[in-house]
C-alpha cells in the first residue's frame, strides 16, 4: 500500500490549487493508493471550507483519502478550538496539522498552540507540524522537542523534515529525532542527501514519503524518490512508501 503523506486540498481550486478529484487523478498516474490530505487554504485563511472539502472527499473515497484537519489559531483561539472539535467529532480526522510558518505563530506558543495540541494529544490523534527555515524561529525543531517533552506519547509527523527554506534545518531535525522516537520525518521538500542521512541515523522505520502536492508535482516527486530509495530492500521501501504511515495511523 503506497501512501503519500503530504497533499493539500482546496475547497475552491484555481490556478495550481487542486481539489479531491484532481488529486485522485494524480495519484492514479503514479500508483499511489492513499493520501493524507490537509487544507491548502490558498492563503485566504478559509480553513473551515477546506476542512469540509477534505471531509467530503474522504466520505466519497474512504479507501483513498486520509483526512487531517487544519487549524489556524491566528484566526482566534476560540474559533480554532471550535474547528478542531468539528474536525474530530464530525469529520473523524486521523490527525491535525499546524503550520506556524504560513499562519504566523510559534508552534509551541503557550496561548495559541499548546491548548490545541493538548486536545489533540488527549484525543490520541497524530500531530503534523510544518518545519523549515522559511520560518526559522516559529517552526524550529527545538520547539517540536518542547512539545514532545510536554506530550511524550504524542506521535508527530515532521513535515519537510526541516527542508522548507534555506539554509535547511535537516541536521537539527535528524539530531532531535534520534532523541524522540515518536517523531516521523516526512521527506517532502527535503534534500536527498539529508534523506539518506536520516535513513542511516534513524532507519527506514522513521521516514515517510510525501510529495507536497500541488506545491510540487506528484509525478516528479514520485520519480525522484524512486532513485533516492533505490538501495533499500523491498521491505524497507514498503515502510517508507506507506507502511510507516499506516502503522502510525492504525490503518
């Protein structure tokens, strides 16, 4: 089972933004079975509309779409809490993503972020966090480490494994991940040399394939990863290309 661990869905696709049906076409084009989907937001901050679109896509294609909620506390903490509850109780999401770089908040902010993460942890959902130098301070891996110290049982997908923006935060992510076994690194936007370093340091059981569709073309990312992971054994490739995500989510 092949799972893409980083896909973005827009409720109102235009330009390069995509909806569920277009995503499914791209998945079929490369042989991806399932995809984790979270809001594109189109930088309009209409998070609720994107969450609903993903939910409807999951209802229509429950065998293909894995829904994650997207929450933006900068829209107001109470509004974010309400949307989080909707995602959990009405939409049945498998996890929740916070993007401090796009939305402009520190991912470990005690007023804006931690109240949401506390609820996510209590619900035993998976937390996904954007991590990259495009917002060095707000998304630095030391902040993810602080979250793990507070919620040691919480499973965290580290999206881009520090590779969004330059210079990258790959080395810091890999070093911290060696200390925190509940971190799983999603390779979207990551430098292939650092992916190989993460494989050597952490093992294939901690790395997950993700394309960052539509920011990156799924077909291109899929092809590149075939080369990056060519020396892995079949069982190791099964882990990286979906097995790890399936295990984390219990699917």
